[in-house]
C-alpha cells in the first residue's frame, strides 16, 4: 500500500512539473492555427516611394530614355512589394528650377557633365557583370548606358567630339543623325567618329537620401545593368555598358558603332561638368585653326578623361 502511495505521489509530482514547464508555451500559442503558423509569410519590407529624376541633356538615337526608365521602374516595383520607384524626366533648366525650390529626388539618371559630385553621396553600386573597357563606377556615379557620335558630311558639327576623336568633316551625335534619317532627306553615309563619347548616362544617389533608400537605389542600379534590361537598349539605339551582352542591332551603323566602342573613352562625369564650357570654347577655336586653343583643348581633355 505504501509503495502505491509513493508511486502515485511521484507521478503527481512529475505531472505538476510538466504543467509548470509547458504551461506558458502552450498559452503562448493559444488561438493560433498550426497550419497558418507553419506557412506564415514574413511581413514585406515597406520602403515607400523612391523618386528618380532623369535629366535630359543628351538623347539616344531614337525613343525616350525617360519612358524606358519608367517602364523599367514599374517592372522593378512589381518585383519588390513595398518599394515604388517613380521616374520624372526633365530638361536641365527645369531641373535647376526644381532644385531652387528644394525639390530634390532620391536618385538621378544623368549624362556626363550634368551634376556636381557634391550633389550626390557615395553608394555601393555593383553591376551584375563586367563593364565595358573604359567605363568605370565612381563612388557617386555608375554608368548604365551610353550613346555616341558619327562622322558625316551634313549637319552642324559637335566641336568637342570632333576634336577629341580626331575626326575630319562633320561630327553629329546619334540623335541628330537619326533625326536626319527619319526626315527622309537624301544624305551622305555616316561612320563611327571614334572611341570618345561624352554621352555616358549614369545613376547617382542624392546626398540627403536616407540609408535604407540608398540600398534600394543600388538594387535598382543592379536591375538596370541586368542582362534582360541591357538587352532592351537597342530599342533606344543605345549601347550596353556590359561586355557580355550581344548587340542585335538591325541597323548596320549602330553595329559598327558598338564595335568601335569596344573600349570606350569617356570623361569623368564630374570633372567634365567643371571643364565642359571651356572645352567647347577651345574646341570651336581649334577647329577654326587656332593652334594654341588646340593644344589647350587636349591638355584639358587629358585632365577630364576617366581613368
């Protein structure tokens, strides 16, 4: 009889200890569906709206870079719930007016010479693949596409591109040449002007953008340099910054240009901003026969060329 009592007491003690140990854990899960709990999706990260200004100081052979960015921003936003990238395109004058009102964006798409480095902050830009030779990522700017120049016998020449490429005759940017072609006029043939172009388009993050949005701006840059996006650039007549993206251009001239830009020569986007006006002045004078201006131009160009 005594053994039975001791056995029952031991069992009761064990039951009590079990309840004391498991009680809080059982209570914590009260009302929860085991099925739902084990298939619960983590709460999506909410970042909100990221504004991108595209500053139109240059244009590609055809189409709208702003519209291209809008479509790519929508595709990026669809992939990342809680993040919405909104693109606004504008000319340089409108951009400066917005800045004067304090209307800054979170990030900027801009061609060489459109921004001061002080307007941006350093960001960890990482392309998905190796960049074309001559294109480099600076702490504040990362290239995502570029356009270029042709030499021909018609139109109004671009002095800086003509002199920098040592090209004889008229040198036109691709948009000007495309507009002439689309006008239906009978014009002379065109050929690549050379490896120099000041029409590289960069992505940069505004200096006061908060760290969490900076991270997403860098992810958007990776998206812009992804293979699917870079393969869409021929629709603009623009060139990929990647070395491994094929060039399915139906236009023979664009294909020749792509080959000519196998190793592209571009100015540093920020040094070019400081020297652009003087380079244009010296180039125009040099093309008119001023040897001193020509020497000064090439000395200045050596300073601004990205290395």
